[in-house]
């Protein structure tokens, strides 16, 4: 059984604590640390564990095997590297960090210490997303041609004002894309393959006092030539569900709110109508998918977080990379930063190309 500490006692720290409690016999929460003692003390009391006022105090504990890093994004590499150097395995919240330089330092520290590094991109564990990923790899949708990632959410001004780090370039790293849309952007690239070019625009339209965008739109070209559009915003009142659409020359699929909302894969020998089906032919009800609908008190689905933490525990136990390693999470970070670079310069940008961020 892995003994965990959590650094960061905010909303996400609470999610991790509740998720660890759902893995009896595999994981246990030993201690919590946070820069706000009241929050750290309260979270520790809720889960019956110790609390510390600083990360250093927690990392000095000899009875910890692993640490969940739940601090602001721009501190992920700094805290994660300190935990690795202290001999702990590390599971860091998304994104890996806010720059590729910091991300590479963290990945390098994991390699040099021989410890496991994982990154929380829990939607890769949604049953519908995994089914779509596998279907594409098996060729069920044929040659991929296009896609769309849409995150039309709402965050109030009070949300951004609730933490001094929110909406800052240094600690948040970005706005609607880096903080909210990166999950759907990660799924888009995970399913459609390597992104090779991004063109984008960003804007701050409905909020004030932010360093970052609340609205972004872009076009991505993939290695196989497929194209996809992206919309991410926290200025779409009152907020709708995230949606991912993937099209190929043998089938199409729509993920909406973590579920398979529409799916069709052409059977061998079926030539289809010359003018298409215009929305008919949905096969999603016949798919072998389970969706338990369980939600964390924050509103997030609880099962994907639990399954990713279970995978991380298995990776440590068996000495294998976790399903979402530092290297895997770096790909979605590079794509996000390329989108920002395109919006800043007005030119098309290759993710992680020379001269890109």
C-alpha cells in the first residue's frame, strides 16, 4: 500500500484526498501540507491525517512513498522536483507546468532519481474516451479527416478573484486553454495523433484584471493531414458541457460531458448513402460502455480520478511508466503553448519547434 502526502490543500487537494480514500488497501493519506494552515488543518482533520505548514516539512517525513502535487500550475515543477529529490514518487496535477523548460526539468529529475512521475489528465480514463481511442487505433473510423474540441464554460469574476494566482501568467500559465480546455485538447491529440501545426487567436472579453485569455479559438493540423478546430472559453454563461468530435471516412463519434453521445462505424461491405445520413445511424446505444455517473462534491466525475490514481499505484508497484507519464503530458502542454504562441505572433506554429515556447 502506497503512503501518500498531498501538497496543496485547495479544491484539487481535496479531490485527491477523497480519491485516495476510495482506494482502500492500495493507498492511504498520511499527511497534508499547504501554505494556508487553516485549509491544511481542515483537510487533514477531515481525513484523519497529519498536517504541515510547509512542503519541506512534509517531504522530510520518512513514512511517505508518494506525493500528490496540487499547488498552482507555475509551481508544479519546483515542488515536484523537490519531492523527487526527497525520494518520493510524484503525481502532479495538470498541466505538467506552465513552460516546457520547467516541464523538462521535472521529467529529467524523475529520470535521474529513478522515481515515478505521473500527471493527472484523468479524462483519458473515461470509458467513452478510451473506447474511442481504441476504435481509432483499430481503424474503425477509417482515415481521420477532422475533429472539434469545444469547452464552452463559465467562470465568474469571483472565481478569478478568489485566489491571487488565478488568471496570472506566472502561476496559472494561461486561461481558458491552459486551465480548463487542456483536458479536451489532450484527448483530441491523444485520439487524433501528433499535432504538427497550430493557428489561433485569444482574447479577454468578459473578465477584468487577468493576464490571460478567457476565450480562444484555433485550427490544428495533424501529422496525417487531418484538421481540427478548437474553442475554449470561460465566458460562455451559464456554461455548457465539454464536447469532442472526431470524423473519419468510415465513421464519426461525439463525446459530450464524458459520455459517448453519438457513434457510427461503417460495417464492411456497407457503402452508405451517397449524400450521407444527416445525423441518422447512431450506434452509441449498442456500445459496451459503462458510465456510473458518480460525481465528486466539486461536480467532477469521481471514477476517472480513482482509476488514474490506481494506475499510478500499479506503475510504482510494477516499475512501469504510468498511463499518463511526464513525457505524455508534455505533448498537451507543448500544444497549448504553441496555440498561445500563434495567438501572440499571428503566425502558424509547430508545437515544440525551434523558437516555439
